[in-house]
């Protein structure tokens, strides 16, 4: 006779739970099916384009000096 606890553990193992490796893979497959195979590339690219505070954007003089050094 199988106990309720053993059946419950087996059920939990078979379900893709949020926050687990299997759940993440299932979510990724769903996103790719809904929004296309390049879904993660698109959101990564858009996130990279939105930032305007880092790099040379904040310091125009530094960008000019670095460009002059690289151009020599």
C-alpha cells in the first residue's frame, strides 16, 4: 500500500513548478512558442538600448579623450 505522502511527492516531482529548473525550461518553451524563437534576444537587445547613463554618455570629455588616444 502506497502512502499519501509518497504519492504526493511523486506528483510534485512530475509537475513543472515555478522557481525550479524544470519550471524555468517550461516557461522558456512557452515564451518561445508564443513570441518567437528570438524572444530572449529581443528583450535583451531592448534592455541594452534603453540605458543612457553608463559609458561615455555621461562624460563627453572622457569620450573625446579616449577617441583621440585610440586614433593615434
